[in-house]
C-alpha cells in the first residue's frame, strides 16, 4: 500500500530537492536559502499552477503558498546552517591571537560556546542572517590563510597598517585567526536594525551609523564576555565604510574585504579558458568599486597583486 | 539511437583516415615500384572506399530529402564536399581503374577491350585530386575547440583553402590534359609518336622491322614492344612475366599505325604524377594541421574565448570572471577593447547591482519547473 504524502511532507521534499539542485548544491546554507527565496520572488507565480497540482497551496492564493515555502526553506537552511556553524566555530576558529589582545591572558574555555550562541542569535534575526551569509562563507573558506601570510612576507601596506598603525604585534597566523573571529562576529552589528517590510533589499550590507554601534557594543560584549571587548569592537566597526569612518582599524578593514569576498565565493565555478582567475577578477572589480562598498582601495590593490602572483 | 549515430560517425572518421592513408600509399607504391599484385590490392581498396563514401553521401542526401533539408545539407553542412569526394571519384577514377584491371592486367591479354579503357583512365586521372577534399571531411569530424564559433570559423577557412587548392590543381591538370599547358606528358607523347611512326614505316618486312625496333629501342628506353597487328611480337624489351608484374593498365603508351602496334613505358609520367600528388597531399595536410594547431588557438585566444567569457558574464548572475587580456594585445584590437570595457565598466556595474540586491537568481525557471513536474 503506497503512502500518500501530507502537504507539509510534499513541501519539505520539494524544498530539499530544490536546495540540492546543481546550481545551489555547492553554496553555503544561507546562500542557498537566499537564492531559493530570490527565485521564488522572481518566478513563483509562474510556477503556482504546477505547485498547486503537487498539492502545494492553491492555484489562487500565491501569497499563502509563498509563505509556506519560505518557512520551509528557512527550516531546511537552519538544519544545514547548524552543521556549518559547528564546523566554523569548532574547526575554523583558533584563538592563538587571544593573549595579544587580552593583555597576555589565555582564552577561557567557554569562548566557543559563547560565539556559537551569538551566531545562532544572528541567524535568527532577518537582517543579521543575511549578513551572516558572506561571513560564514569567508570563515569556512581559506581566504585569510591564503592572503595574510604573503602580505606578512612582503611587509607592505597591509602588514604596516596592522602592526605599525594599529599596533598589533601579531604574526600572520594570529592575524588570520583574529580576522576569522572578526568576520564571524561582524553580522552582530545588524542585530540592532529592525527588519523592514520588504526583505528583497540586501540590508545586510547597509552601513550602520557609528553611534548605533557604540550604543550596541556593551550589550554585545556582554553576550561574548569571554572575548576581549576590543575584539567585539573591531568586529562591529568592520561594517563602517572606509574612508568615511575616522581611523578605521586595519583589521576591521580587512574583515570587511574578506566578508565581501566570501559573499561572492563560488566553489563550483569552472574557470573558462580566456577568463581570469576568480580571486584576481574579484579583487580587480572590488578595486574599482572600493568607494561604493566602503573598502580600503590600497588593501584591495595589495590583495589583487597577491592573487595575481599566486594565480588565485 | 544517438549511440548508433555516434558509432556510425566513428566508422566514417575511421574510413576517412583509411582513405588518406590509401591516397598516400597509392602514390608511394608508384614511386617505390611496388609489384602489380600489391598495387592491385590498393586499387581494389580505393574502389571500396569510394563506394563507402558514395553510399554515405546518398544516405545523408536521402535523409536530408525526407526531412526537406536537402539544400541545407548540400550548402550549409557542406554536402557538396561529400559529393565531390565520393561520386566523381567512384565514376571517374576507381571504377575505371578496376574495370581496366578486370579487362586485362597484362600486355598480351584482353587487348581489344583494354585499349579503350586505357584512354579513359588517362583522361580522368586528374579526378584523383578530389580525394584531398576528404581532409576537410576529417576536419569536420574533429571537436578541436570548445567554442562552436571557433569550430565554425576555422572549418570555413579550412574548407575554402583546401577547396581553392584542389580546384586550382584540378584546373591546372585539366589544362595540361587539353594541351593548353604542355607538360612532361605532352613531350613524352610527341617523342613516342615520332618513334611509333618510325617503327611503323610501311614497306618493311618482319625481319627489317624487328631490326629497326631493336635499334629504336636502343635509342629510346621507353619503347617496350613492337608487334604485328596479328599478334606476332617482333621485338620486346622484357619478357611477358616482367610486364605482368610491373605494369598496370594506364602505364602503357599505345600506338597502332600501318598494322604495327607499339607499346611505350609511361611509368615516368605516373611517377611524376605520384610525386605531385604526394606534394599536394602533404601541402594540404600541413595547411589543415596549421589551421588546427596554429590558427585555431590564436582565434580562440583572441576572439571566441573572450566573447564566451563576456557572454556568460552578461547572462549568468553568478559569473563575474574578468576576460584575461594578454599583456601584449594590440591597442586597436576591437575584441580586447570590448573586453577592457567589459572588465572595467560592465563588471563593476554588475557588482554594484548585485550588492543592491538586484541580482538575477542562479536557478533557472525550467530546471525548477522540471523538478516540480517530476513530483
């Protein structure tokens, strides 16, 4: 006797298959969700009669169907996200930089738990969740591991800005570790923003006023009390645009750049003959749009050179 | 069905390669003086190949006709090459060659029916050059570049070049055959006619004619046999078995004057033609290889690859790779100028749009629709 699926099972199965389509499969959970929602907004009504024939909503009430599908997409993405967060916090985050920013103290054991808890809170907030997408992709990738050692080796602008201007006595490995933590914490800056009625705009990258960040800092620092407040401050300030914000720290500028890059990472992208490499292409475009995105153009120049030299 | 079509295409490619090897071997066999037994196999193989390509052409034409696409097949899909490289070769080259073999392979046998065929063979020998068009057919079957634009462009250039070469050589051979452009063959024939007239002079008895033939044979190494019309051999340079083993139809010059038959050795003409054939074959093969391995990558690098990258970048929201512009590309190159604009203007604007949330979704409507339809 064959089992007839309930509408919720049909929805879940449809969403699961959609998330596993080749165009989405290689993307992180939140980017898959973003793409799927975007697709639904653009084409959903054309699919409505077909969806209704599958038992997903009715042919007349598109809004209700879209709500059901959106909720299921979020549920499915959350399941995937949980695994990604665990991987990011447990495996990708290292606290080797901790003593440098905490006056020589070693990292307490509950730092990771606090970080994971804050990430869950971020993922539950509609605006911060969108910002988490690029951050998580950047943390899970090898971006900082790839670019910081050559920058330290060449001892040019990036190295000078971090070690001499910002006065952080970090080696390249510690700097990479610090940047990953900043990138992961960065979306917390958007926890203060109330979600708008239309989720179509990417408010995750809308600049946040500096005063709002200063007001939010004590509360957020309390949520990750084991981390030095300076780290949380650097993470929050990474959403400020360069050069508009005064004396924006080099690590915050770097965190902003790598988060932007993380947002555009496409692991399954095949580089055609006649095309430049993904990183080199991205940094070159980012150099031209540096002011638009509020990124440091000189850092982008140096990272572009590193990408070109290494064929990335 | 597709699998069967692929197998058939592979067989066609295999036979094209075999045909090219056959063309080369046929000329080599003449130059190297292979025995008649070996060359007979080559002639029969040529007939088999020409029959295969004629059947292939007729089949493709029939299929195109049933679909109402005959003109498309002949002109756009280069069916005219299929035609030129099959039917004329079968009718004017390999079939007469085999008929001549069947009519009389030796000098002394089947003479009556053989002589007419001999003339036909000489007249249509020029059709052999059409075989070289098969190089284009082979080229068409190779997937040498990922870009269909590059494939079409290089295939068109190759077809034009090879066709122009073949037609020029064909026209030159025709003119030479008609006597407009006298060559080695014409001077050979003039000399042979003079010798034939001398040994066929009227009023000589058999002994005197034999004596004259011996003297003439001493002066002209191409004179092979002088015999009376009844069949009595007055003088011969070699014994019968030598002719059977070293001459095929078409390699004799034949005269019948005043009841006296004279035969001449025309293998030097055949060798000259074979030498020319090999030179043309190598020239065409090398030009095709040059298009394939020298020009095709240049075309891909300078035209089709940049266009492909730009097309993807404009069509796909998640494809933001820049066009790789060689450091030494000319400033006035339109394609690279366009690529520079694409890199410096289009991609940054696209990046801003995607940042503003106006990016097109990576999923295609048809893919999701098929997902829904599958249930």
